[in-house]
């Protein structure tokens, strides 16, 4: 079970958090102007990387804030956590 | 008790404390300090069980948690009965009752033993190959196979014991209290680390605590004496907590570990009441030191499984720790020096050693010379080729090994013995290390896998790290701990260590036989009866991956998870396939290291704590008034209120009728309520609901439908505008938490610019819904100060009011189609206001109704229930709710998806009403809907989602989803049931009061 360093609360057990899928997928500002394929790209297509992945997490049983995490899925090492809207601190 | 077998010199056994116990209905005696295994051996009993597949007699093989054979049923026929318990781990107590498993009628005479004779036709994969044809017969085969499968009996009644869970945080966790674990704990604790030391045994010190050999000494003291002083010292350290009988079951990422602390299993039954039996420790450690030691390997030769064949280290432990001799005429069979330590222990007690069979040609360490000096015959370069004796070994035959170790040559010699100790070297116990994600490397010299890459802040020390000699263990433990803990002071001044063993080994995974392999039974996995023959067969049949061979032969799949034989299986695979061990890797080590009881896993979450539930503030009234309850989300909701002998149907019919005829009252407190405030609250609602919100006047209510981005209906409910920038949203009972989460997600991540604040207020309010033609009269009595006239208080509006001093929010909204008022009050006034309503409604036959009646009434009106009539595959258009989807709004969640190529298909499943041809016939919810039952395969058009008998319409009504259902109005469809086909007509989903007159009817 991970120890996750919530950017608002500090280090907490994974059981306090909820994973929220891939990060940095921005909801299109003008969905109506997108083709079916473009909309489907936003709606359905997600990466499933073995290695470094950018993820959304929610401190659901804590401050309830969403934040981003950089995690290596091959060994579960958390490389960084950062607030929504911030640029990833690692590549 | 045979005196010949017990040596009254062990300080670990309290000979003044005699303990009686029963095994297979016979009473025996042992002493305090014995395990069931040591006590049975002291009584001359080796045969304790039958093997899983061939029902071969099996005896005690080891002295610890790695035991594959001596697994027994504890506490026969009681609520505490427990199968598959290792006799080697059970500390005996007064009144212990145990019996053999997997045998009938008895362990001495077992009918299933016939499988042993049939073994030539029961090879690996026998079941897969034999019971495949004809496929339709599988159900018949399965019955018999299941009957013969499984070990032991599970308890039939509730477990009387208490279990609990406990969180522990520490700087350093040391797993294993052998010599390196003790040293590690001392170094950590003395250097300021808050340290926890755990060991699965009932004593500290591991195998060194009974190491009285003159050949391995520390500072010129016996290892055992030196270690005893160390233990004495650490037990006084304040910074160190020590837990014995504590087995680490799992090592997860980020140094999170699970351990089981056993607290009462060693006590007499009558001392266990009201005490916690097992505690599951959830340990989060900053640093972990694994000192789990190593497990002696058996040797793989023909008939290597007879009772009386033990690991040589086990024989030594039974003598030195328990004072028990496993046999009176011993033979040791080894490929390394370990067995000579056992020999020295036997010699010291004057127990006969008939011979030592050593694979090696050269045997030249000090200890070997010493054994030889005692006139023990050592057969160098020999191997055991067969063993004899059915219920106990009585003879072995040996032959000379060829130079390359691939064959046996020369004459066969037979030797008598009643106990054979085997030693194939040692396997580091790397289970926990690999569970944590650690990577192993293979060390060719002595053919062991050892830790290589650590995934977290941890280290392995001692023999689990591949250090086997005492000098090596101590030297390497000290140096690696200094580095790991980043300390200068090791707490240990120069230690002088003498080690009389050398580490030479002649490793032959599968020992050769004079017979062809097909005629041998060389067991690799004792518990699952997998032999070397099976592994070779699997390879011949094309299996290459170890994981596949494992599953095909079941090697390593017993309750012992192959702690003894897995390495041999790997060795035989790589030898046979001509590949390298290191390249194969190992099979996956999975938690738990040793089996856990279900009680340990569940802890206190049993009975009413199994799943927590929520009660409304009015719950007690429902209980008092005979309500039956239904679980909705985590809530207990009143389902219906049977009167006298009413069944559910009768109660629901009465309640439904009363609600339309006069008045009904419902506890709606469970509905999710979200308080929404902020200058952008209206804009926010515009974006999350399909309809428009900007123009909703203050004091008005509106129904809203919420979609997912994929356009599918997610939740619904009425939202009320309390002020210019203030709304209260209601959600479905089950969806409340998820809706709040979804709204927060959008606010925080997509629309952070919006000035909107959300709070869950579900628990803050009690909600009482009074409906029916007389509802207005009732609520007017309850809230006399409020003007309930239709002019002042029309449908879909809201008023603040007071009941005495109690503030309340009243909404005139309806889920039943009747005039209906929802009174929201602070939760703790819920019950008193409910009672006031009941009182006020007395003259109007006010009838409390539950969720079932609510469902029926709304179905009459064709109102959907999200999650019952929808299942995340239906758009509002599919639900014939086009009216609620705004055409004007530029965007809302899910809008774009409503005209994807898939969502605009005409033949999507759509919500329709269904009327049965026979109005008395009520459909089953979930039943399939078809149009043609003659054409095979029958095309499934949809299913019934809601179905009731309507007392107000006096006929059966149903809702369902049907492909292209919108265009089928008036068409006949068929509901095929087990014994009959039911004809239905597709209808409008609104069955009752289509015009909605009753909402405003003047009565």
C-alpha cells in the first residue's frame, strides 16, 4: 500500500485516496465543434503505460482535493505529486 | 511414553508440567514446551497423515512452518475446529484434540490408498485429460471430483473467538529473531531507532539458541550461551518491542507489512474466553530488516516421502530443543556439512547412527573428521536409491554415484534404519523479500537465489541473504547493518568466531536411480504429491514456463506453497530442458507466507459490523411500527409496514391505495442533499444538468437529470433555489456520495474559475414527504402559520416556515404524482415532526409507506429510478425524456455525446411501458423481452426493469427497455419464462393521470 504525500495534507495511507485515471486530459472548451473521432479521443482514449505515468488522485477521505501524481507503474515508485494546474515537476 | 525417545535435558521443556492430549482418539502425554509434532515423536508416532492424491502414509518432515506433511485437523467437531494446521507449529496444551486428515476410515488403514496403486494412470494433468469428453458430462464428473478434493473439514458453526486489527508504526522492523535478527534489533534500538522485532516461533534465538556445538563458537562461548546473554540484554531495551508467535504474512510496497500475532492458541481452551485470539498487525516501517533465515532442502530420490524421513536439521532441533529422538537407529543422507552437526547432536546423546550417506567424494571439514572419529560409517560418493517400510521407514538401499552424478553404479547395499535425516543444503527464505517487489539473483556456486535489488528501504541479513556459515553471517550482518542504519557504533566489539563447517556441497537436484524414471516415485512437492516424473512429463508435453509447469503438475500449490520442493522443481526443469536456473527465475511468491485464518483477516468486522449501515433520524419509529427494512446504499430504509398478518404484496397494495385515496407519509431523509452556494452557482447547474437553470426563480424547484460525459444518465433529483446564489440539490439515495465527488472533480479540475462551494448536508436534515389528496390539510395542521393555498404555494415551489420554534424548509414536489409536500427539518427533530404529521393525519387515514410503495406509485406515473430503470447505457433520449434536454444551452456534461454516431442510432434500447395481456399477470423484473420465440437463436430485444400490480389501475404494469421500443407502441411482444410465454403490449410509460391533474387538483 502506497504512502502518498498529499500536496495539501502531507503523507497519508493510500486507503485515504482514490485514483482518478490519466492526468492532463483537458475537457475541450467547445465540444460541439469536435468531430465524433475527436470527441471520442477525449472521452475514451487513455494510456496504460508500463513505466512513468501521470495520474490524477483524490484525497477523498481527507481534504477531498484532487492533485496529480507521477508514478512509475513498473515498481510503484511515486516520483512526484503536484497541485492541479501546476506543471509536472519531472519529465 | 517411550523413555528411549525423550532426553530429560532440554531447558526448553518443562518436565514438571505434564500435558495430556488426544490424537486420533488416543490419549498421549507431552510436556509444556512441546509442539504437537515433538510430543508425537516422543511417543514414537511418525505417521500422522495421508497425502493428497495417492493417500500415501506421511509423517512429520520438518520442525517449523515449512511443514508439508504433518497437517492435521485441530479441535475435532467443535466450533473452533480448524483444518490444515501444521503439527510442527502447534504448541501443546491441556485438552488438545487433533486428528489426521484425508484418510478414511483411519490413518493406518486408508481406503484412498488405492490411488497409490493406481498412480501409473494418475499422471500430471490426469483430470484435464480424462474428464474433457464428452463435454456435457463434466457436471457429472465434477460431483465426484469435488467430493474427493480438499483437505480437512471446515467448521460448520460461528467462530467463538475474537480477532482484532492493529496498526503499528516503527522506525525499524526486524523480521526473524535468529542470531542476525537479534543483532540487528540490538543495533537499531541502541542507536535510537524505535524498533519492532517479530518472530513466528514461541522463543527467540532461531536455530542458534540450541546450537551447543563445539564447532561453532563466539568469543569462546557456545553460540547458544552467547546468544542467550544477547537476548537477555535486548529484552531490557526501552526502544525495542518484541513480539513472539508473530508471523509476517505479507510484505507490500512502501514497507507496509501484515503480520499475525497469535495470542491464545497455546493456552488451554478454558483460558481463552474473552481474549483476542489473533491480532492482525498492519505495520508501516520506515526501514525493514529481513532476517528470516533459510529452509533446509530435502533430497529427491525414489520413495523419499515415507514416515520417518525428516530434514536432518529437524532431527537436530527435536533433540536439542525438545529433547526428543526421532529414531533409535538413524541414517543421515546429505550433500553438505549440515548433517554432521545433526550427527554430533545424536552422538552426544548416545543415539545410534547406522551410517551417513554423503553424495560428496571429498568430505574434509573438521566436524566430519570428528564424526568419523566416533566410528560412524560414512559412505562417501553414495546416494540413497530407494526406501522401504509402509507406515514407517525400516530400510534403505544405497549405491555409488558415478563421477558425473548422473547415474548410480556398482552393487546395491541395504541398510536398516527407523529414521532417515536428509539434507540437500539450504534455501534462503526470500519469500517476503520478493513479495515486496525485490529482484533475486542466482548464485551458481551453491545454487541459491539471493536478494539482489531492493525496492524499498530494506535489507536482508543472515542466511536469508545467502550467508550460511556462522562467521559469514555475523561478519556480513554487522557490516551491512552499519551501512543500512548509517551508524558507526555496531554495539559489538571484536567478535571471535569459530566455525567448523565448510560450505562445500554437491548439488544434484534429482538423484539418479537404478530404475527408469517411470518406475520411481521421487516426490518434489510432498503435499500435492507431485513427483519428478510429473515435472518431466509436463516438459515432454511442451510446457516450458515454470509458471505453467507449476500449474500443470500442481507443484508448490499446496498450503505450504512449496517451501521445501520448489527449488528442486526449478532445478529439474532447467536440467531437463538444458537451460540455466538464473534465466528461469522463480515462480511468484505470494502472500500469505503461512496461511491465515479468516477470522484474522476479518478482525472485528463480523456480525453487525460486517458492513456499516446508516439509520435515518426516524428509524426507531419505523422499527416500533413493524417496518421491514431494505438496504439502499448504506442506508436501512423502511421497505413496507405489514399490519397483522399481511404479506409484502398485501401491505404494498394497501399503502399504495391509501396514498392515492387519502394520504401517505414517507421517510425521505436518505435522499442525498448538497448545499450549493456562490456567485456562479446557476452557471454551475447549467453545466452539470441537461436543462436550463438561470431563469429558475428564487423559491422554485426544478427536476434535473445529470449525465456522464458519455451522455448516459448518471443521477437525477430536484434542486431548489433558496436564494440568488444558493441552491440545495437532492440526489438519489445511493448516488449521493458519487455525485458530490463528481461535482467537486469538475469544480477543482475543469472549472476552477467558477465561484461555487459544495457541502454535503444529507445528514443534517430529516425529510418527511406527505402525499395524497389530503396532504395539504395535514401539513396545514402541522404548520399552521404557512399559507398552503395553491396561489401562495404552487407545485414546484419552496417556503421557509416554522413548526413552533423549529425552522423548516418545505418543498411542494412530487415523486408519486399526488399533491405532495416535503418537510425538511434539522435531523434531531425528525422523529417528533414525523409524529406530529401522523397525529395530524389521523382523521385522514395517513398511511406510512415504504420504498416498495414509493416505487410502485412512481411506476404508475412512469417516473424512472436511476439504477433500476437505467444502467449507464441509456441516454435521456432513450428514456423518452427529450423534454429535459436543453437545445439552447451551448454545453453541459454529456451534451456532445448525445449525437455521437452510436447514441443517435434508432435501434437503441429505449424505455417503454409494458402491459400484460392478462392484467392479473405480474412480470418478473429482469425478465427478457423478445418478439419471436420460434426463430433460434431467439433475439433478445430488452428486459423488464420495473414491474408491479397497480391497485389504483387494478392491473399489472411494467417498465422495460426494448430495442427501437419508441416505435413499437401497441405492438405485441413476448416475455419467455421457464414454463410459459407471457404476451405483453408496448405502451406509453405513463400509466396513471397522464395530464398530471392530481398535482393541482382541488379536493
